[in-house]
């Protein structure tokens, strides 16, 4: 790629991001101003500047704790998503299995799985990361399963017909038609899952976990009314959650480059 | 004249779709000799696409059978004996134009350099050189259809099944591709089953034109096209060309009305 093309791209990126950036700055500025203007109590809503200070002062505990939790989320995300895709492939391949399991999967998708967090803590050792990975994994599993399956089944019948005309077997049809068709659906669900994974890990920790974990830190800070540090912890969780989401979005750009979604190639 | 070997033999094929209880085809009998170019023509919904699918073993006939080169249609499909162009382009969005054309070559296990060379030739043939790296959704409908024609021709199948391949094209491109198709047909000595709505196109291209009538889909008559070959631009000015066009049109028109079985026999007698 030439240097000028690179500049062109970064200018374009800047122009795309500029409005969001302006809004973000305005919101934070308004927040800071409102607290001063309406004399809002610190425990209700701390000033952004105080949160930023706490973020800096406690960086030695917050970020390692964030990393600890992030690894749980990542583990759950990887496990849940892989199993979701795998299950979808099996279910799509064997229609009878699919017919039996699909209603259950859809019901499972609608269950507020996060409510099971305390139970998972009882099943696994709450001080071990596995218990949080399990919650995050189960949270990721259902949306990935349901969306992947929908993707695998949304193939145009004529495309299958064409492949059959070339004497393609089931495996070739999967490799060359069904999976490419499902890919945009899979990435949509992975983006949802990336968010759910971080929620699962943090909320799981609210119900008990190692003192190295971010969720535990946020909860204990809130309990001793140190809301500024709790807020700083939430910022760390948000940054890490957004990072995971962006990583998936970038992977999507790479693997679904062909998608007609208005992107000029 | 020696009897040409039969490539496609359709005998007593009936196809009823359970959904809606439509009889798309009723008792179709048709033999295609090697090197024949047959056009199927008839009003919309008379079963042309269905007949093509039955020949290609993509739809199971309710009764009757199809043999291709003496084999069952299923065996012929497994052996990749035919190339097919569907009524819609049926391209894969995630593949570039070149990759779409390469698909059957990949399935046949051609190596990459050989595939590349062939794709370049095919792109030139359908006048899409320079569009190889585009994705299908970046092309117009007619261009997409040309890609699907290139894909079907890429592995030079001995039997070509084409469902209104030129339907989406402008008149000029259509006439040019008609000539190209004829020269490919002559060069490869292939057998072609060609569905079209254009009477003049059918007469211009074919050795025989099969006129079909709807509800239920049947063969209303077959017109032998005795125009001298090789066909060229002048063919369209040949008085015999107009006679044949008229003959096909008459046959199509007659089938618009309901005929009694005796009258049908009479018409069939006239053709013979
Ligand atoms: N998969 C299907 N299920 C049910 N009915 C079908 C199916 N495919 C075709 N038919 C019916 O069979 C009849 C013939 O359809 P076909 O597509 O073969 O017509 P056609 O001659 O190709 O028409 P056109 O010129 O419009 O393409 C129609 O009445 C149609 O409704
Ligand atoms: Mg049709």
C-alpha cells in the first residue's frame, strides 16, 4: 500500500470517527459540569476527573485485576463460541437432531443465564477462574449457536443445486457454500458474544471470586463506599470489553471482506 | 446419413410437484443425437426449466427416465458430464468473478496455472476482461449472466444445459454471444439443450426446435431447422429462416388455444 493511500485511509477514518469523538468529549464535559452545577453527591455520581485520578492512582491493582477478569472472559468466549459453532454444524448436518434440539436452543437463548451465576459458583470453585469461564461460556454459546444455524440454513437453494450439478458432496457444499454464507451471521453473533463474555465474567465475580479479580474489586470498593474506585474499575472493564469487541470486528473485516455492505473495495 | 449416437434420451417423463399439485411435465419423450443443438420454447410455466433440471438429475421425475450417454442421469451428474447455466446467474458473492468461473475447474481438480489460463480465456470470451477481481454484486445483471455462461463453458462439457442464458442481455451482446456459442458448439462438437423465449434465437441457433405447451407441460411439436451451416449474420436474412420462424410461431400460437386430441394428431402429422 502506498503512503498516500495510507494517509487517505487515515483521513477517512478520522472523518468517520470525529462525530463520535466530539459527542464523547461533550458528554464527559457535560457530566463534569453538571456535578459542579447541581452539587451532586460523590456517591451518586463521581466527577470524571476524580475517576481519572483513581484510575491513575490505582493502576497497579486495577489493570492486573482487569487482565485477570479479561482472561476469564476470553476463555469463556472462546469455549462458548467454538462449541456454539460446532453444535450448529452438527445440528445443520443432521436434520432430525436439529428438529429436536432447536426449540431447546431457542428457549435457552431466551433464558437469563446470568441468573445462574451464583449456581455456577457453587458447581465450580468460586475462587478459580473456571467458574467465571463457565458462566461466560454458557452466555456466549446460545446466541452463537442460534445465529450460526440460521446462517447455515439461509443458503440459496439454487446455489446448492449448482454445486450438485458439479457433483459436489456434502463436505464440499459445506466448505464452499454453507460456511461462507454463514460467516457474516457467525461474526454478528461473535460480536454479541464478546460483550456477553465480559458481562458474564464481571457479574460472576460479584457473587464471589478471587481477590485478584476486577468484579470482586468493584464490589468491595462499592461496599466500603469508595465509589470513585468502583467507577474506575467499571472503566477498566469497559475498556477491556470494547477491546474484545473491536478485535472481533477487525477479524470480521478481514474474513468477510467480500460482503456487499456498501464498502467500496 | 448415419444415425447419430443418442446423447440424451428422455422417455415418458412426467413430473408432478406435490405442492400445489402442478403437473409440470407430462409424458415427455425426446432423443438428442450427438452434436445436436436443441431449443426448448414455450410460454412461461410450461416446464422448460423443469425439463432441464430433470435431464441434469437435479429434479427427480415422478415417472419415466432419462439416460445420458447410455448412463443414468444420476451417474452422468456424478461424472460431471454436463455444464449448466441457470435462469438466474447463481454466483457466489464471496468469490470474485475469476473465482466463480474457476469453481467447476476446482471441483475437477485442475491445477492453479491451468485454471488461471482458462479463466483468462473465458473472461475474454464473454468480454469481461478486467473484471476478474470484482465481486458479483459489483456487476450488472447481464454481466453476472455472462459470468455464469463463462463458468458453464469453462470445462468444455460435452453436454450443455442452458436456461435462458441470454435473457438478461442487450440485443447486440446477445447476437454476438449467439455466434460465439455456435462456434464453441462446432469446435467442441458438444450437444446443447437451450431454453429461450425468443423464436428467432431458437431458429437461428438450433438443429431442432422443441415447442412446448403448458398445463400440463408437453411437447406440442418439433420443428427441424434445415438452415445451412455454419450459421452467420446472413442466415437471419435467408427466406427459409423466416419460414421457419413463422412455423414455430404458428405452433406456439395454436397451442394457446385448446385443441382436441384428433386435431393434435393432425398437427403432429403435418410436422412429420
Ligand atoms: N420446485 C417447485 N415446486 C412446485 N412447483 C414448481 C416447482 N418448480 C416449478 N414448479 C411449477 O412447475 C411449472 C413449470 O415451471 P418451470 O419453471 O419449469 O417453467 P418454465 O417453462 O421454465 O417457465 P419460465 O419460462 O417462466 O421460466 C410451473 O407451473 C411452476 O409453478
Ligand atoms: Mg424457466
